[in-house]
């Protein structure tokens, strides 16, 4: 299937909010923990188009104009020395379109964005240890686990 990969636009807010619900379900979020669509839509708009935006996203659009995947990312500083990195937070393609090279194309687009940005020294991301499919995907693209980092998290309600 032919798809288009492009930067997210304001017209995509509803579709991205719906896709984020799909991502939450994919990761096993309990039904009661899924945000109402209005709240999610507001958060997507603020994150991608607020002043300043918190993140950026590449959108995968199928031939019918439907949003079927995304790569959400931010630039982080510092990375190596005083350089910065492109940090991929979420890479998602609908299950019906997986194994068609779309994820690989998204990764290629992200690498091109990083390479085109002066001072960006690398692309970084995480994969869940209990997601062997993601690990196999990244390995198939020639990437290896960096190791050495432990992720810590505290929810905002306990800060």
C-alpha cells in the first residue's frame, strides 16, 4: 500500500488523538485509564502546536488520507558534549500495515531530520524489554541496544 509520510499539521489533531488511544490499547492500558477524547485532543494540540511546542510528529497517511501511523519525537540537549539528539518517543504503525516497510521508512525520515539539523549528534529511543517484536524490528534495521541506562519514572500525581 502506498503511504505518505509528512510532518503533523493542525488538521491531524483529531486523528492523532484517536491513534494515541489505539496505542494505549496496544500497550494494554485499562479501559478506565484511557483519557476522554476531548482531553486527549487538547493535549495533542498543545504538545504539537502550543507555544512553544513540546514535541513534533511525523504522520503516516494511507491512500485514502487516513492517519495510520506516527513517529513522535523531541530534540533533547545535551547529548554528546554540547550537541543535541533527536529522541523518538513513539513509533507506531497500525497492525494491518506492519511488515510493509513503513516503520523502516519512518526511521529513515527521522535519521534524515537529525542529519539535517546542525548540532544534532544522534537519534535515540527506547524499546520495552517485553516487546520482542520491537526489538527484532530495530535489530533488522541494523541497530543494536545501547545499554548502560536504566529508566526511572515518577508519575506527576506523586511529584
